[in-house]
C-alpha cells in the first residue's frame, strides 16, 4: 500500500504542463468501438482509469497500446460482453453501452455501483436508450440490452447528465434517421467527443449547446486525434498555487473552459494572467471569501468543489459552498476539520469560516477529487500530513507527485502496510 507524505508551507512556483482530459479520453476510447481500423489518440494521460478502460476495450476484442501519451487502438471484430470486475472498478465503463448497442445490436454489462459522492444511477441512460428502440433487461445486477437497429427520435433529458448525453449521442450515430437530444449536457468533453466522432464519419451538430442533433449513418471509420487538456487538473493546480501563496503557471490549457473558476479566484482577490493556452496565478496570504454553487457546465464545476472549498478554509471570512450535482460530495470536510478547518455542513451546503492556519495530520481520501483537496490542504498546512486512500488520486491525476515536486511541492510517496495487515501477519 502507498501513502503520500506532504510537508506544508512551501509556495509553488514555476510551470506545470497539464495532461489530456480524463473525462474526455475515456469517452473517445468508448467511441472507437463504433468504428473500425487503427486510431492514434495523442495527449492521453497514463492514469489508472485509462488502463482500466484499456482493459475493457481489450476484453471486447480491441488491441490497445499506450506509449508516451499516445494511445493506439486497433478495432476489429468485437464481443458485446464487458468483464464484471472492470465495470465495477470504474463507472465510466457504462459508456461502452451506446457504442456496442449501435455497433453489435447487443451489450451486457454489470450494473455500476454507487460511489463515495453519490448513488449515481443510470436511469437516464437506460430510459433513453429504450426510447431509441433498445430492449433492456436488468437482472441479478446485470444489464442486457438488445436492438436490431436503433431508430432516431426526440430525446428530452430530465437532467443534463454528461454520461447519458454521451451514451445517447454515440448510440444515435448509427441509428436510422435523426436524433435530437434536448437539455443535453454542455461540457467541453462532449464537444471533444462530437469532433472525434465526426472525424470518424459521424454527422453530429450542436455539442456544447443544450441541443445536439445526430443524423444516423451506416458505418464509421477511424481517425487520429488529440485529447483536450484536463480543465479539472488545471483548476486543481491553480488552487494549489493560490493557497500556497506561490506563483504558478499551468500550460496546455483552454482558458475558456475555466472561466467560472477564474472569475471566483479573482473575486477572492488573486491576480491571474490569462494567455492563449496558459494561466498564471499569484497567491497571497490574505484573500477574500467567496460563495459557489456547483452546476452543470458552464456553471461552477462540481469536480472542483472539494479543491475550492479547501481554499476557502484560509479566507478572511465565511464562504458558502453549495453542491447541487451530487448528493454527498463533502467527504473531504471531515478530514479538513481534522486539520483545523471550521466547516459546518447542512444538507448540500457547507459554511466555511476562514481560519488562520491548517495543521498537518493524517487524513484519508474518500474519492478522487477529495484526495486532490487533501493534497492541496497538506501543501498549505503547517507541518507534515500523511494521506491514505491515494489509490483514488492515482485514478485521475497523471504524475501528480512529480509535477508538484517540480514546482517546489514537498510531497513524496511512502510504502506502508496498515496496522491491521501487520497484526494479521504475526
Ligand atoms: C461525469 O460523470 C464525470 N465523469 C464526473 O467526474 C463529473 O462529476 C460529472 O460528469 C458531472 O460533470 C466522467 O466523465 C468519467 P452525470 P457522469 O451523469 O457522467 C445524476 C471526476 O471527478 N444522474 O452528469 O456520471 C447523477 O447521480 C468525476 O472526474 C442520474 O440521476 O455525471 C449525478 O447526481 C466525478 N441519472 C448527476 O446526475 C443518470 O442516469 C450528474 O451525473 C445519470 C446521472
């Protein structure tokens, strides 16, 4: 087992290159199942979730290789069954449903479980794949979907779900006729998927708006592509630069994907320089509080809520953090309280009263972004922190420790076995 040791108090200074977006590349990998032949995808982060998705694709008959951020896929004959363990391990595996249903006419996956941040049902995926003509049976924790040929129709999403939008969009590329998705999610990763699919021969229009039109085609080919930068990784580093009172530049970013965070950091009083594909933030020891309300894009990103809440722990005043996307995304709060933060949670709202300092201690990450928040807290705290539950962090941040060390972060991995395991070894 590994844990992270973080020595706080050192300002982060220098430049970090941001990796390709986890929440885009996983969908591009699923979308390749709609095509045939060889794909080369650039700027792919070497993170656990990508390797898990490689496992899913390989089990479906795809040859996959990731070398130096370049992912090569060879899509030939496919099977429609995804391995139980891989789907359990990563919720994003359900993104193969739409492509396989459209390509093969059948797919069988295990029902994804919930996770630390919420129940995360897939009712919107299933309801609307049925509207496209799929026969979907759920039994004994498995979902089996069949369809001779999907038929395009008008879809209205009850909630602008990112995954449901992507699954429906992909399924509709090979459906008969036209599909329109109303109240579609507008995340940049969906625009990335549209561009990738259109380069494969699909006819999709409107991604990035709340209405996406897909004209079905008979078949799709392949393409070479480069993933958009990871806006959540970039935002996480900007917050780390601010809270450590450093001067940090993130490069290989698309600033328009971060307008909400940039606006909030300016409201806090931080100075930001925004260039074509980089952003520089200058930290300060006294900064204002600010309130946030997480919403689907272009609202404040829920995936930056834990990191931003951590920043407000040291503001000169109180901040109200409201989480509207997930039912229980405050797993980081208890741990931050152990470091001396003053936070009151009531339902989906957290009131953070700024304190003078945080103190390093041992904390546990409950999920990916909570883990990032605890690393940020450790970098700003007085003294040393040790962070367990780091397997969550490795899912979504490529070379996090190397990147932080390169800009002055005092952080390192340490091997350890839990006391329980030691006791059992005796
Ligand atoms: C994607 O998850 C991201 N994951 C999440 O990032 C991100 O938080 C989320 O979009 C919102 O931006 C990937 O892209 C791999 P949703 P997804 O469907 O598609 C409810 C991270 O940290 N819902 O928009 O699962 C759901 O319960 C991760 O990188 C239904 O009720 O998000 C949640 O409350 C965490 N029924 C809300 O919608 C459904 O059928 C948002 O879910 C689907 C979703």
